[in-house]
């Protein structure tokens, strides 16, 4: 299985600021996904991103709020912009390393105060 | 749109008991189904993956079954241990898609 390193693992941020979350995988992968898990909820897909193209956002998520970078096949970032307390969640990156199985990073626990 | 439901939402059992977690999905056109474990405040650990053509998968004390036509999967945990305490999530991948649709999870507590 792939080793996925996500950081920071947690952060407490002031409202109105932005936080960039990084995800690094130890092998080259084509497809990657960013998910959000709000308190007490299950995971919801934010966007799908491939290297060399713009991310595709799910309904309810926009690029201005959640810009994503995918500079190469082993690295990606998600920025949570102009944060409000409603953005307090766990954010997880996921890579589809094989054709079947999905692997996840350790998650970033974000608290906005 | 695919909807995934897990029952029960929470479960508490004494150590040593066998238990079953349930997952149901509304659209049977799935490519595979994956069971994950999530510890508090942490990411997801993949437990078992069942392809749409398979009926079950086993790993140690865990056994997952899939009945695609009825839209159901179960995760059986034998001889539960306190270390099994976590939230268990099932997720399905639709045919032709790459992302996962997640259930709401079952929070399991195994009492020593």
C-alpha cells in the first residue's frame, strides 16, 4: 500500500485567515481527491484533481473557497480560504493508487475560532 | 445519487463478543465496496475491499460480505477486543466513477 503523508495534522485558526493543507504520497498517482468530514458527519467529496489540469469541484464547493494545486504526481495542496467557524472539519486527501483501492492521508483537524 | 446508510449508528459490546455492522446502498451499479476504520480525530485505515463480482472478503477476525443485488454489505468482527473501538465506515465506488460515497459510520465501543 502507498504511504500518504498529510500535514498539518491539526490547526486552530482565526476566522478570515487561510490554511493550506499538504499531501505527499510515496509513489506517482494519477487521481487524487479531497474530502471534508464535518463534526458528526460522514465524508463528503470536495473535488477531484489530476496533475496538469484544473480540479473538478462537487456541488456546493467552489475554487475560490477551496483552491487546489497539483504540481506533480506525488503532491497536492488544498487551501481553505477566508475561514469561518463553519469550516471547522477534518480534511482528508485520498489517492487511488491501484485501479481498485483508495488510500487516505491521516487527516487535518481544523478548528476555526 | 448514491446514498449509503449504516446501521446502527453506535454499538457497545463487551469484549469477546462477535458483532455485525450493516451497510446499505441505494444504487446497485457499484464497482466495489470498501470498509474503513477511523480512530477519533484521525484519518481512515482501509480494512477490506470487495469487488462487485465478489461475495465476501476476509482478513483476520474481519469478514465482509456483499450482496450487490439487494444493496447490502455486512462487516463481521469476531471475538471483539477493546482495540477494535473506533468508527467503521463503508464506502462504495460507482461503476465508471473514481471517488467514493461514504456511509454515516458506526461508532463501536468494546468494553473490557
